[in-house]
């Protein structure tokens, strides 16, 4: 009898684990030597600004997005982006990222094939000083933007998403640093951190 109960509990545990794994999947992690090849930086220098945003993969297998934000020459943004590849996103999913920041507000940007320069879907999240948190933002919360302005009547088609980025444009000059351990897509009903979209530069 005890043996049967133990087998039942093991079966239930395995089934629960399998269900949880089906609900979430890794989009990006940084545990291999070529992880850096899938990312690049885009800063306000493309518009004449002077912000210095960089990234690197640390020895403890995390991506570090860091640099100095400058407001000179009408600048004020720095970003790191994945190189174009389909992410296989689906309606009803959320983007979840495990991050440690500096108390500043960052954005997650989603990109789709488009001829419009600086067009993306974005949502903001607030970090906590030197504290690891999991940021969870439903795809339905991402809003279409063009040069930082919300574009109406442009719903996101998750199937079309072929890139993801993280940016900073909080109008606060000075050094910044954000660490990212992993980024997932998930259908689990996990509470989201506060997210919003504002009309700021990319």
C-alpha cells in the first residue's frame, strides 16, 4: 500500500513538472561561448547622441548591459538587441526575465519585420537596486511605438516577432548597469511587475 502511494506521488510530481515545463521555455540564456554573437548594441549615436551602451557575457554566465547615458546632442538612449531570429511566440504568453538592476526603469522591446525605422513594441519595467527580480509582462501589454511615440491600431502578432531587446531612456544622465540571467516565454499565470509604455525616445 505504501509502495503504491509512493509511486502515485512520484507520478503526480513528474506530471506537474512536465506541465510546468510546457508552460515556459527559454528564449535566451548565456551559458555558452557563442552567446555574445547573438546580440549587438544600438545607441543614440545613430542620431548624433553620445550615450555609451555596451554588453558582455560575464564569467558567471549572465549578460551585463552597461554604460553611460548621455542627454547631449538630443540623445538619451542605449539598447542591446538580439539578432533577427523567430522567437516562436504565441498569443497568451508573457515575457519573463530574471534581472538585477540599479533602480532605473528599463524597457523590453519586441521587433517584427518592418521597413519603418525604429518601429518596435515595448513595455517598461522598474528594477530594484542590486536585487534580483523576475519581470513578467504579458504580450498583450506591449504597445507599438515609432521613435518613442505610441502608434495606434498596430496590434502585436506574436508569430511575427523576430527579435528582442532591452533599452534605457529614462532621461537621467549617468552610468547604468543591468544584469540578465535568462529570458523566457511563459503561459503561466505569474504576477507581473508593474509595466507601462511612455512616449520617450527609443
